[in-house]
C-alpha cells in the first residue's frame, strides 16, 4: 500500500496521465481509503483553476493600447 | 492568437517573421498586435505594476523589430519572444527588487514517520467558484503568486496561466522536462497551501458572523 507522501509526490504526473497504469491504480486505491488525500487532490486542482482564471484576466488597458499603437507606428516608419 | 498553436496561426506567424526579416515593416504592426497582450500580461503577472509592464511591452516590441534578423528559427518564434520578455522584465525587477519571497519548504505538505499526512486537510474546492469574482479572493491569489520564488513562479505562469506545454516551457527556460514538472508541482503545492489558509479562515469568519 502506498502512503500519502508517495501519492502527493506523484500527483502532478498522475493528473497529467503520465504514470504507468499500475501506479495510477495504486494511487486510486489509496485515495479510496483516504479522505485527506481526496481533499488534497480536489484543492490542488482547484488551486490551479483559481489561479489561472484570476491571472488570465490581465488585459492591456485601452489607453496603453493606444500608446503602444503610436509607438509601433512611430518605430515602423523610423 | 499569437501564442496559440493552431496551424494557420503558426503559418501566419512564420510568414510575418520572414516578411519582417525581408524588410517589410508593415508586418511589424501585425506581429505587435498578435503578441502585445501576452507580453504585457506576463510582465504584469511578474511585476504587478502597470507602468513597468507598459515599458517592458514597448521594449520587447522594439527589440523584435530591431533584432528580428538575429532570430534564426532554431526555436519557435514565440519562445524567442517569451525569452526577451522575461529578460526585460527581470531587468526591471532587478532595479528595485526587495526579496519578498518566502521559503517554499515551509509550505510543502508534512508527513509523519509512516508517510501519512500530518495536517488536517479540509476540502474547500466546492465553494470557491463563487468567490472568484470577490476582490479579496483575487487579491489573495495574486499575493500568493507574488510570493512564489522566481524559479517556480515563472514555470507556473508559463505552464498553468499561459497554458504552454511542458516541453515548450522547457525550451523557453532551457530546463529539462522533469525540472519543469518538479518546479510546477512545487509551485502548485505552495499556492494550494496559501489558498487553504485563506479559504479555511474565510469559512470561520463566515460562520462566526
């Protein structure tokens, strides 16, 4: 039986589907009996999603877009 | 757009680069439009400063224009752009860097002698979606990312936020695939712990209201 430590070390590869099938299965067997690890996996996945959504919303402000356009035009013709 | 992988976009990108190398300056404008948002966003996520990110974006665009002849096509054009963006951003940060990152080890999971988790792990993943638009949550997430050590932060931004492949991140940062994976995993563990602290405290605050 593999322990929490081993499971969490392999978590990245497990979620990417990079593990050998038998290793994946032993992780899943561990998770069945280990609510703390299930909570860990769920919150690990959630973390990625939350951070991605938050940081991906960075947009260039319109005023900066305009200044960049001027900058590009100026240099293009320089 | 600029950094996505579909074939047509890639073909357009390659053509624009060739045109610019051949002296057709009109293609500079199109390349700038394709790449400026990615340059700005990456720089902003590293500096958290609008003026710095604008400066970096201008510098990078100018470098693309002036140094296009030095691009030899050994790696993807977008990898080249990312590298220039990172260099420009790190130069900016160096001028006023106060080291505010904390040790990543403190926030990694802890285990007892038999390898079982020592902490009580709460599952807050169900209730976070609705908090995404909450300013406090967004600030907490941004601060947590700001606190990541540089090595882990950049891997996290390129892989999880930009959505680039592990291989591509390795190409940009000149790291092996296992090194990219290991840094990404450490970054996620660090961020998970930071967010766990926040959401658990948030829950207590709500319950005691």
